[in-house]
């Protein structure tokens, strides 16, 4: 099988959305790679209380990767971030917001499978989403299992974590994954924000979705 090159998302593919949500408008960026579409990738950002936004470099790396794989990518700002209305709700209201975004995406791209991805706090929210919607796959990057009561996840979930993560210790992720018999892909030398490891992160996702 030929290699997939992660390409930038051209400005022509970008659409700025304002989606009506439970707490008001939700700001989101949508990038459409054009036909044929493989699916919809809904990507959730890290904790807004700590500065997380849809433009976080791990989130944008995931978006570029899924765009290259043929997915329509959607990156919303959680409530209280950017132009998204409302206030931070510890993951509860954020889950409802993602449900609203997913509903609009599925209405617009009827028949396409939905893929859920999240980084850190965004991973926690996506574990909650996975219990509420039918998703093709779940991708959790640096899941904050030591800070939030993460849910059990489907067996085909891809979990990627940095060996030297000092925000969410790797041992905590193993403790969460072990009862579920869930494998973890560990990036050697990687920290929580994958400094210098973003290309490796992208490669892992590509290899997983080519399998």
C-alpha cells in the first residue's frame, strides 16, 4: 500500500461554523478534503481552564492527519473558549456540545461514519461521547485518566501516550487500561504535549487507520 503524506489543510478547505448548542453558539472549524470522503473526524481539545483550544498543536496535528486520510475534520471550541458561548462545565456540558456538533455533521454528511478523537481533557469528553453516539472508532491521545473519571471504551480504541508524560503518568493510563485489556501505544521519550514527537504521533494514527 502506498504511503500517505500528511498534507496541510488548504484555506479553501476551511469553513468557520457557528453551531447552536445547549449553552449558546459553538465555534468550530471544518476542513473538507473533498470526495471521496472516508468519514467525519470530530476532534476535542485539551482543558480550556489550562488554555486548551481547537488550535492546540496536538489537535491540529490530528486534524491534518485525518484530513490526509480523507476525513472531514471538525474542531470545535468548548464552551467559554473563543467565540463559543457558555462556561466551563467539567466535561458534562462539553459532552452535550459535542453531541450538538456531531448531529450537525451527520446531517450535513449523511451516511458517513463518525470518528471521535480527543487530546487530554478532550479524550475524557470523547469517552463520554462514545457512550452516547455510534462511532466508527475512538482515538485518545494523552487521556487524562488521573484527573477525570474516564469511562470504559470500545475494544478497538486507539490510545497513544507519551512515556515521559508528567501531567498524566503512564502508570495511571496502564492502571485504567489494564482491567479493559486495552493496549496502549507508547511514544518513547514523549511528554504530555508530544514536543518533537508530533510526526510520530501522526504516523501512528495513519498506520492504525490503514490497518
